């Protein structure tokens, strides 16, 4: 067995600790596929795991990181053989199962999907859980019957990972996108991704009215709390909001008025435990509909040794778009 480099978080008498160390293959958890990890990314959840700001990690010691791309090194699973290019998002890695911030990972083969032919390993991690979640949200709105001719779509947390990919996807599909952000200096960046209008997040920050002026037909929300309550109160008749995040809090100080008086729908989007068919649908759409030039414009690449500090930066709200971590 060989040693490899990994980020490890632990919790003991001295509190929460996070750092690099050598990890041995014998310490990896059970699984029928071992992957040589080449790339990962930093999502908001990863920032929480790296810093300990929220109880994302549920066993210690833990290798954090909820996404990886790489090549199969060994496998006893019938679907995978050495050399296969694979991607993994979610399934509890980095939380309950040793995760992506390591040069090797051992996982269940059922958790893996084949890397889409049109995407490089780095591009799949530029998308990552944030972008894959954005795709699931767009698909949820479409399955609810919403189309660009129904009216504009609002995207909150617009300069973040979910928001950036959602804007790029929605604008490509013909939607008029309203981007909500607390970073007005990112207006040119958001318009470059396809946003038609920028609004300050403070417009959605106050206590929500039961019903407010109708402003959009659909929305993708990664913030939650008061922001989501305001989105719902401003959604047009028979519109819907796809909710996929809680950066602003887990509460929802709303009323039933939007649901029973305007027929508004709240669509929950879970990416962690989504069935394989839904994952394949989302990745197929990303491969087909995501503009590669826009993906490159919203992506920053960092070396492996910068992943811990980047976790803090993403919580501080200073990271724009998506971050690719070169692990290989």
C-alpha cells in the first residue's frame, strides 16, 4: 500500500483542526472502486467542512471535499475498470465517507458516473456540485411547465457557484435573467454570463409581505430564509421557485398566501442523494447547454495546497463563481 497526500479534519480536546498529512490506502473506507483523484472544487458546504463553522462533518477524522473527478485505479464493480474517467458528486463523501481532498478515494461504484465525453476533468469540477445543482434546479422549473415566455427568472446568490452556472444556463435557454447579488462590483461579470438585470440583495432582505408586486415567473434560490420568503411573495401566478441552498439561513419566514392565492410552487432541489437517472440527466444538460466560454470565465483554478484558505474565503463571500482544485 502507498501513502498519498490528503486534507484531514479532526476534532479533539484542542477543538476543530484542519491540515494536510500523509494518508495510507489502508486507512481508506470500504468501497469497490479506488479512484486516482485529479481534480476537485470548493463549494459552500466544503467551506463549512474545512472551517468547522457548521456540523457538516459527521465522523472524525475526515477527508473533506464533496466532489471529485479522476480515473479508476482498481475496481471490483462490474460497471468500472481501470482507466475509466469518472465523476462523483455528493453521496455523503466529505461528510460521512472519506472525501475528495486527497490524491486517492475509495467509494461505491454505484456513486460514480462516467465523465461526459464533452467535458474535461477540470471542466466537470468547474461545474461541480454547485453547477450540477443549478442544472437540477433548471430542470425542476422546466418540469413544472415554466418556459422563458412566461416571464423573467430571478437568481439569488448570483455571483456564487450555483448562481453563476444558473445564469449561464438560463440565459442560453432564452430566459430573461434577473441576478440578485450583494456585490455590485460584479455587475459586469454577471452581465457577461447572461444576466439582463442586476438587483441588490437588500431588495429581498427585509421582512416579506404575504403578497408583494409580481416580478418574476420563476427563480433559483441558494440563500433561503428571508430572501426565499420575499422571492415567493413576488412570484407571478402559477410560477415557481427552485430552492437549493441555505446560505442565509434554514428558516422560512413566509406565509401560505403565495401558494393558495397565486398557485406558486416551491420546488425542493436535493443534489446529494439524487437518483442516478436524475444525475445523468443533469450532466447531459450541462454538457449540451453550458457555454464553455462562460464556464471558463466563471472559473478560477488553484493548486491543492490552497484549498484550506479558499474554504474560508468562500464563507467570507469573496470567491466569485467556481474554483477548480488541481489535486493530481
